[in-house]
C-alpha cells in the first residue's frame, strides 16, 4: 500500500477446453524466518487449487527439493481415511508473484504431475473465480480481495430483467 492506495495482484489462467482440475505453477521456499539474511531460493512446482481442502499440502518431493525440516506432525483426513503426516513451514509464491509467508503445510500424496495443493487457508485470503464459457475454463485469483465482490446473482438478475423472461435452465 502506498499513499492510501491498495494495489491488487491477480493472475488469470485460461484452459483449452472445460477443465475439472485447476492447475497452475507455484513456487516454494524455506520461510524467511529461518534465515532472513539468506537470498530466498524458490523452486518451481505444479499446484492444484482445491476449495474442498482446508489446508495446503506438499509432496515428499517438495520437502526434499527445498530441503525442508519437519516442524511437527498432524492428523490428515482424506479420501483414504486418516493418517499421521509431517508438517512444514514454507513460503509460497503464487502465479501473481505474491508471497504468502510462513504457511503451515502438511505432507501428502497428490496427482502424478502435481506437488502442491493450494487449500482454503490460502484461497480465502483473496478473490477466487472460475468461469466456463465458449468451451473454455478461465480461472482467476486476486490478492487482496476487492471491495466490490463478483456477484453472479446480481449479474444474472440484471441480464434477466433486460430480457424480460426467465426460461428454465437446461443443463446438458
């Protein structure tokens, strides 16, 4: 923030076709708190964005590549039940070049080509939008959130009022 002005940092990813999985690049580094004098070294990974996940997750591959040391253990709840997993503290650099510092992540198994899961602990910090139009999915994210949120109900009501009739939706 400068002169009372808020600057928003956003990214947009457009997929070729309608997608069921939101995947972007992200970068992971040791947290600044470990050694603030060191030049931060971020490593690039593929991340899946999951609104059904409470917290963010990294794979064993990330822990090894970034030389992370476990900070504790936690009970993870997933589709395969409960298990005890390592936790770590990391800095996460999102595609909009915003660094989320000191994120507590747990270790877990993810899709074959994905090493990071971005959960609601990060998603809830900003504005998150998905649009499926013209046979393509567009995913965008912004930090900090805007004061005028996207409201699809309001937008739909305005369009419907202009069109003067509201047909039943047909989902195919």
